């Protein structure tokens, strides 16, 4: 099962993608996590990506497309995967489709997690992220058992640099301009499904499982 998560920054894509990956036993591929891991390791890719991420801008397509195309060709992706944060532009989607076409494969579901802009700033300011395993929490809505410590792996949680309110506004603008057109793109391919992301985490997941099938 090949799944794409669509939605604004902070809509809950990563949260749901992790739950999907666990339930269906497929890899969760988050381009944001890949970039953050590269920044942490100080790689050349990480240094390049950081300058864009800190400004709330998208990393250029050429820095992200090959990376994802390579990743989905790996053996652990044979039974499917959940892509989170990719594609984010029409050219990225077209490149992915071209690569999948060559393999005789296609995306099965593009899940659009809908949350109005008004709710997004609240979600992002309360977001805490684990840089070790990629898990995300919310100080009010999805708290950890021990404050500041990841439930999954015990590492320390951080407030992401790009989750500051000014940067969040910028990212929302970029989303509407560059990423939202993907909704129509996947609608035309008849794989788009809308998900109400304003519900509680578990209820959103139940809706998703009803779509994907048990
Ligand atoms: P969020 O989960 O809040 O939407 P991500 O972790 O997916 O954020 O991405 C963080 C940042 O990484 C983005 O703002 C962008 O700068 C960069 N990024 C991640 N994925 C992509 C992509 N597919 N194309 C371009 N930039 C990306
Ligand atoms: P995205 O990957 O789309 O940027 P995240 O999954 O990181 O979004 O979620 C953004 C923030 O909102 C996090 O703090 C997360 O814990 C919280 N969150 C996720 N889903 C819900 C939900 N259904 N209700 C309330 N808060 C949520
Ligand atoms: Zn962790």
C-alpha cells in the first residue's frame, strides 16, 4: 500500500503517518525527518537544506526528489510505504509519478488531512519533537508521560526552530501557494481522500483505517 500524506504544516501528517506505519508494517518516510537528521549530522545536504528550512521556505526540488526516489526503491518499500512531507510541489509529484511509472507502480491513496489555518499556529507552538526517533507530541493535546522526554525512545524533546509563530505563518503561505495544488493533482488521479484532521488523534486514525481497510 503506497500512501501520501497531504496537509498543511502541523495538520498531523507525521502523527498519523507513524500510526499507519506501525499498524500496516510499512516504512514511514518523512523528508523533514531526513533533513533534520542530516542537519544533526552536519552533512552537506543538511547544511544546504537548513538555510531554506530556517526561513520557512521549501528546499529546492533537486535536493529532495532523487533522495525520495532512491528511498522508495529500497527493498523495505516493496510492500508499500507512507510518504510524509513529500511531494510538496507539482514538479515533485510529477517526478515521483515518472519514477513509479518506470517500475509499473502507482500511489494507492493520497490522504488530505484537513485542519483550518486558525488551528495550525496553536498546534505548532505546542509541538515538541524528538530528533532521535522523529516522534512528535503536543504539550497540551498529546503530552508525554515525562515532561520533555520522548515516550518512544527516552531522548530529549525540542521545540523546532521553524515552529516559531513568524516562521509558521510563512510556511502556511508557502503551503497554500506551492503544496495545496497537489490536492487537485491527486483528485484528478482518483486517489485523493479527505480526512477531518480537527478530530482527536485516535478518531482521525480510526477514520484513516476505515479508508485504508483493516
Ligand atoms: P511539517 O511536518 O511541519 O510540515 P516537515 O518536517 O515536513 O514540516 O518539513 C520541515 C521543512 O523541511 C519544510 O518547511 C521544508 O523547508 C523542508 N522540506 C521537507 N520536505 C520537503 C519537500 N518535499 N520539499 C521541499 N522542502 C521540504
Ligand atoms: P505535521 O507532520 O502535519 O506537521 P504533526 O503530526 O507534527 O504535524 O502534528 C503537529 C502538532 O499537532 C504536534 O504537536 C502534534 O502532537 C499535534 N497533533 C497531531 N494530531 C493532533 C490532533 N488530532 N489533535 C491535536 N493535536 C494534534
Ligand atoms: Zn524519540
